[in-house]
C-alpha cells in the first residue's frame, strides 16, 4: 500500500525519537571518549586518542575483558548444553500437564529480578554465615570460607547463579523447537536403527537450527550485558578484580571515580567486542536476521 | 509389544525422578527467601541449619514497611510498567504496521538502522544517556524511566514480523470499503495480532519491572526509586537485618511469580512465538 502522508505522520516523530534516544547516545559516547570528561568540572580537556592508549596499558581493563569473555563463553555453552538436555527429556514425558509443570518451575527464577535473586543467593547460598555452600562444606568436615574473598571461585559462583536464574528461558524455547520438528523424521531414523542420542544429534538438532541460532545469539548478546549480579556479588570487582567484567568496570569508572571520558573508551571497546562476536556468530550460524 | 511399553515407563520414571530433584534444587533459593522472611532475626542467628522458622512471624515485613518507603516503590514500579507498556504496545504496532504494509522511499535503510539500534548494549550508552537525562531535567524523576522507554526497537521488530503475516487482501478489502490507514490499523491489524500484542506487553512489562541499571543511573531519592533499586539500597542500609531484607525481596518477587503461575500458558505462548519467529 502507499500513503506517504500517513507514513510520514507515523515515522517522522518515531525516527526523531530513536535518533535522540538510540543513535545520538552512541555518537555522544564516542565523542566523550576523546575527552578528559568529568561532569562536575567546568573545563574538559580534549585528549584525542589518549584514553584509548590508556586502555592498552590498563591492567584492570584487560582483566575485565578476560573475565567478560570467560563468563560469556562458559555460561553460554553450559546454558545451551543444560537447556537442550532438559528440553529434550521434558519433551519425552508422556503427559502434557507434567511438561507444563516442570517448565513452569524452571522458569520461575527468570520472572524474578536479577538484583533480587542475586541477593538471595548472596546470603542464602554463598553467605559466609549459614549459606548453603558453607553448610555443605561443613557436612564434609571442612571449615567455612568467605567466598567473596576468593578469586576464580567467585566468578564460578556468579556463573552458576546466572545459569540458575536464566535457564528457564531457553528450556521453553528449545522445547517449542523440539516439538516443532515433525515426528515422521524421527520415526524414519528409528526404523533405520538410529539410537535416541544419535537421532537427537543428527535429526532434531539440524532441523531446529533456526531456534538454535536464535537462542545462541540472544543468549550471547544477553550475557555480554549482565550487570546486576556483578553489582551484587562483587560491586568492586571482587578480590584483585577477579570478578570484574566490562559492564561493571564502565559503571565503576564513570560513577565512582567520575572518569567518564575513560569509561566511554571502555564502553566503545565493549561495543566493538559485542559487534565482532555478533558478526562471527552470524557467519557461523547463517542466521537469517536480515530484512526479508 | 507389552514388554516394550514397560521399558518406556521405566525410562519415564527415571526422567521424572531426575526432574523432580532438579526442580527442588532450583526452588531452594526462593523457598529459603520465603522462610527467612518469616523468621525473627534471633531465630536466623541461633538456628542456622533449620529450614522452617522456629516461630512464624511477620516482624520482617513490618520492619520493611516501617523503615523504607516500600509502598512508594511499589507505586513507582507499577506506574512505570503501566505507562511504558501501554506506550510500547501502541508505538510498536503502529510503526510495525507502517513497515509491514506500506511502501515508501528509504524503507530498507530505516529498517536496518532500527535493527542496528537493537544491537547496542544499554551499558555502552549509559554515560551519554545519564548526561542527556540531566540536560533534559528529567534526572531523579520517574520521567527518566518512562520517556526513553516509549519506543522500543525490539518490539517494533517483533510487531512487524507478526503484522507481515496478516494477509494483504484483508487490508486491501478494507481500503476498498473506504477505510483510512488508521481505521485499517485499528479494525483489521490489531484484532489479527492479539497474541503478538500479548507477548510484546509481557516482555515490556517484565523488563521494566525488573530493570535495575536505569533506575540506578537516573534516580537519587529514596521516594523516587523503583523496587529493584530500592531493595539494594535497603540491603546496604540494614546489613544485619536479614529478616527484613528477605521480606522486602519476597514482596518484590512474589507478585510477578504469582501472576506468572496463573497466566503461564500465555507467557510461554508469547515467548515461544517471539522466539520461533
């Protein structure tokens, strides 16, 4: 259909809105990254590429890059393996009510805000005094530990927490994907003598590649942005920055030390990393994201 | 034949047993939160290994209400969620409709630009957005959460995908009958994408109810905060008061969880539709 007046009436205000709130901030942030920017000072010196040079020698920045990548790779891989497995065994169950029941239970943590559940974990699971983790250690005859002072263990705990908080989503998406594959393919392969695991890997997985690509890309994009749980578990980045990630580092640099110019350079780096990862994934998965 | 049936059942029992244990583990943190919220602080200190409260008490809930403006946080959260969700449903379906059903110059470029804005993580733009909100004099007001949320690129994308599936012939027929573009939107498009509207609404409401980053950046005063930010502030101010902290956390989470359990069919349907699409 054609109706330029109507199109203009809808699109012009929306485009202006998106330019202000979505496009302009990217440019603005990039601009700030060339300055020694502090909102409280009256004069902000132009530094050119100085902030980016500083990135290269900033140890904390590289730790944050490493932790962000470790967090994403480990958590996304674990998430997909676990959720595929759970979705598969749930889809095998004979009764519909039972499927719904387990899916609902697994989804409940996704409904709750991450800050809230992280706080529950902080005290109830990993708390030094009476946390479940230390009680289990106690049962095995080991002394309690302060997990917030550990190094890699804290990051591992945050990964486990994130999986707990987030697997419900992908279980739901994958069960729908598995159920969307016609039964005939599966039965044909079974007649040919393929076992259940073989059938799952060679028949179901390729046939649900669209779901798989969608889930992998969304989960990865999502995990790069994880912030709230790091704020709760390790607001300062943990012991010797062992749980410092880029999002938290941007926040800390800009709103604790008000070094917004440098923080914007870190943000630009995060943007680059997310962009590169999205490109790689896009190539690998042949996901049809583009305009039809 | 009979034997085969038996083998099947066995393997189901194993799965059910496994899923039951797994579900119990998944539920433990939530159950711990609820139980702790009904304990007194002395009870928490003395009976560290006990799961159930020695004596059930709503002391924690009372403290939470007395020491923090929880009622105000609720009102703020609900206000943001209702206004933003209503706005996003209208803007995303309207803009999605234009992209799905109208031909105009620069359509492709605009749509790609729209998709590109979806790719930018909110943390990348948090500094400029914070500065802009200050410039606009929205800082420390509920408007700082509402105004930037009125249009959502992701929701437009979703709406467009669904509206594209509404047959063109329906729109053409309405046009021949003399319906204007807005009339077609209202009486042809909207009634045909009700499930999509539901899932866009659910997504938007959940995201805004749970949002922590934006309130953290944009709000300063206790009375202005939404629930997730309020909870964190409450926790830092009352470190030793586990019972009240968990009571506050329970009050924040339980409404959403109950709504979810009641409407879980619609939730799951909406989610999978957006996912498979």
